[in-house]
C-alpha cells in the first residue's frame, strides 16, 4: 500500500451552532455504517472532505455545552488555504452540518408527545446532517441498495482503496472521496472487479451525469422539493428509497417522509406499534401514523430512529441485530 498524502498545513477556527446543539448526537449517527473517511470518539470527529478539488482533513471538537455551543474546527491541507477558499468552506460546512437549524418550534409542538417527548429530552439539540457532497451521498446510496450492511461496508472500502486518496493528518489515516472524473475514466468491468455487482452500471451512469454537468448540487438547492425529487429520480439507478433520504439529509426537508423500504418497515413497525418485525404493519398505516408530526414528520422519525441506534450502541437489541447483520 502506498504512503498516504500528508497534510502539513493547518488552520483552526470556531463555529457557533444555533442552540440547543448536541455535538455527539449530531456529528455521530450510530445507524450509519462504518466508513474509511471518518473516525469519531466522544467530543471529537475526524472527517475528510473534498472541496473545490482539494482533499482536506477536518477535525471537529466540542468546546461548549448544549445551550452555549462552540465547536473548534481544525482543517488540514497540502498547502495554505486562501481566505476566499476558507470562507466558502465554512459556508459549506454550516450548510451540510445544519448548524443553524432552529429547533424551537419542533420542541414546542412535540415535547409533550408521549413517544417523542422523552426522546427529545434525551437528545435535545440533535439535528440531521450530511457530511458529503451530493455526488458522494449518491454513491453511498448505491452501495446500500439490496445489500446487508457488511456487504455495503466491504464495497465502500474497495471503492475508497481503489479510487480515493488516503490522507494522513493529526495522527490519523483516512480516505478522501475521489473526483467524479476518476471513475468516469474507469470502465464498468473495472468497477465490477471490485465486487460491487450490478451497482457498477449505476455508479458509472451517476458519475457521468455529474461530469457532464447534468446535475448541479448548488443549483438544486434553490429548487423546490418536487423539482429536486424529479431531478434525483431521473438519475440511473436512483429510486424512491434513496431519494427521500437525500431530500432530508442533503436538502434539509424535514417533512420528506413519503417512502418506506421493507427493511425500515420492519423497524418502524416495532418502534411505533410493537409489532413483530416478521409481521410488520403496512406501509400506508405507518405513513398515516407519521402524519401527526406534520411538517416535522421526518425529523420526528429521525429522533426516534437515532434513539434506538444510540441504545444499541450501549447494549445489544436482539430483534434489531437480526435485521442489521453487520
């Protein structure tokens, strides 16, 4: 294995999320499968980022409290970063990490909900976020399709090792995502050799759409939810099961709850109806239940979902282990 690219230049600043802000519950999502581009420990997250073609090593550190949040951000790079680059990077991090999301109305409406209220109490200040660019998120969505978590982890690792850049910074070695052009130059056969199966075609076609300029993440941010949905569904290999996650995580639509996969159906049935996952409630019944959360239905489900996976992080949840298969 070749030596990692050493990031020697370092710059530190501070970020001030809108309170309340729960650092660990926001920056670490236990339901996400482990990936080679990040490491988390309580109060700290290391995350690589490709921004404007530059591979970066980020380190977020919790320096505040839930009610007076302060995050120290250190950025490692190969060369010194210009002030305009730093400004755009900070604006992008603020957007992706949802640091200015106002949770006040959500809490006011649902703090008394018999199921959601106690969860809000445990995870006050948690918000959804997305560490990746849209293109990167789509690649992750593709490797998650029709695969056990263990297989998705293996496929993502193979893609990082073959096409990504291994970065060395702050005594860590982590992979950074590739520029789309790198996979655009690869053949479908090369991708299949990495044992991604039929997903090779989807990875190639989605990559081509970005390289040719058919998809512009920043332009899409200014579009309506329906326009975003239409653009995403037009991509080869991207279906409703991926799109609603993207609308929520990438484009921050807190009501983007209109599709439930069979795997999620089993978990939601247990969480909301205490039904045996092997005999789940119907999708329509579940969606009808979520309507009580109104414009916050996906955010509400996110809280209840994350609460389950944080519990699993500290103690096994027998019925869930059978569904995860990591």
